[in-house]
């Protein structure tokens, strides 16, 4: 069974309680789940620390996500707790500060991961905040049994992709189809997709997210990469 597992918390250092900041009248974390609902999966789980459970339960229920509270600092173990509870075979990992996940790209990398039987798969050079990671559940359990550094346990995936001799890794470069986005050729900007920032980590990020979400909310396919990039560039051009 494939599960989308979204990790989120309240005690963000740079922007405290950002997961509850409003984005068009709903908490940011709800908008993240809203985007993730457009990625095929068997089950969806919001995995948070115990101190976030009461705040996150209402938006999780509204979005159709199960909610699970687990280890606060050992996020790798939190994922393993979810795997065991819900008997997952595959995990699509997402984080709670990314309301503009590319649903089309996520579906593509997950399909490639399954076809290649990869232990870990994720796009390189995808805009920051737009991607997900696809992980074989048994490989994540193995990583948890071996990883010892606090960095590996906090960030979940590095132990896998930094050990290609142990795990089968698939990390293709994400390609932007520029013919779908004429703004790329007319804006005068040198577009490096790896430098596009769609996450919400600072107040400036949040204000950009407000503008971007507002420009996308009436778009029929607002969770697809070409639409999001097009609107992002329009906002960027308008600031010049």
C-alpha cells in the first residue's frame, strides 16, 4: 500500500506556527494537503509531533488525511512508526511548508520509482518546495536501523541517497518544458529551475505564497508544474 506521509510541526524556528498561517482563508498545512490530494495514493497521513496534534486535527480531517503523532525530533523514526501502524509498502514523503507541490511531477517520479524498483527516488533541480520523495518502506525501516547521526534522523532521507552502494537510488534531473511556458523566453530572466523558491520558510516566502495562491486559485489545473511556473514568473516579472 502506498501512503502519502506529510510531516509538519508548529515550532518552526524562522517562522513560528507557519503551518497555521492563513492562505486564502485556510491554514497553510491544509493547502499543502489540498495539493497532495491530487497525487494518486492509497492512504494519506499527516505525521506530526504530539504538541501539534490538537491544532492539526481539524485541517487534517477536513482534507481527508489520517493524523498520527510520533517522535518529535527523530523524524525518521516517526516515519517508521507510520509505516508500521498503516502497513505501508511505499511512502511518498512530503513536508508541511510546501503548498505548491507539482502533482504531475510527483505522479511521474513515483511511477518511475515503482517501475525501476528503486529504494529512493526524487527529482534533482526541481524548484525548491515543489518535489516529493518516493521511498520503499522496507528501505526506510532499514535506514532507521542503521542511521545514527542526528542529521540523518531529522531529515529522513539523506541516509538512503548518500548510500547508493546499499540502496537503489533514482535521482533524475527535473526538466521544464519551456515550450509550454512562453514567459520563460519573453521575461528576460535567466530561468534556473533549481533556484525557484516555492517553499514557505520565511515571512517573505509566505507573502509570495499568498500572491501565488491567489493567482492560481481559479486555474483548473493549478497543481500542475507548467501552471505554477507560469504564474510564478508573472509575479516575478511584475516586481521588476
